[in-house]
């Protein structure tokens, strides 16, 4: 039987292990909250982009009626943690937002002064701007998570 004898210095490996444990305790929650905010900002900005503009009220409804950047709005919102799940609720405060998003019925022949026309179709299809915005963020999630994890690892190890 062959054997190898020698000495090895594992101090750097032990130091690395301590840094990982420290990061896990202190940075894990911060990382997940920041990741949640990043994904929410992407979802919100896409939802705003997909929302039709007539008066601008429906678009401003995503941010509480104020014209503000999605990242700035999300930075002010609290990230809630329930068990192992982190989340931010995004909603449009305009009462008619769900009708535009999911579609709605209408009475054929009714005159609408705002558009100066009579209604022709019994159903108006929804634009699904909220659903499409969520799918957009879900498709980008792996790349965003990886990029943010690399950033946090570099900061944690002072590289």
C-alpha cells in the first residue's frame, strides 16, 4: 500500500469557512430581501410599460397615483417574510385596472361620450399586463439571482 505523508496548512480554508458562516447569518436575509426588491422593481416597471396610456392615471395607479421610478417606489415598500417566503405586493389602485387587465363585458349599442361612439362588441379582451409582467420577471430570475449572488459574495469576501 502506498501512503503520502506531509503537512498541510488549512488555516485559509478554516478562515473561508468562518467567512461563509458569518455571511450566512448576517447577509442571507439582506440578500433575499434585496433580490425580492429587484424582481419586484422589474415586474413593476414592465407592468407600467405594458399598461395603456389614455390619461396616464392607470399607469400612475401602479405607484399609488404618483409619477415615480419603479426602483424608487419599491425601495420604500416593505418586504414581508412568511416562513421561508419573501414577498412584496404590487397592485394598481385604479378601480378599473382589473377590467383593463382581465377584460370586461359591455352593453352593445350604448353611446360613450368620452370616445364619441356607440359600443359594438359585447366583450373587450384584457391586456393581461400584470400577468405578462410577472412572466417577464420569472424568465429573468435565474440571471438576476446569479448576478446578485456574485455581487454579495464579492462584498462578503472583500474581493
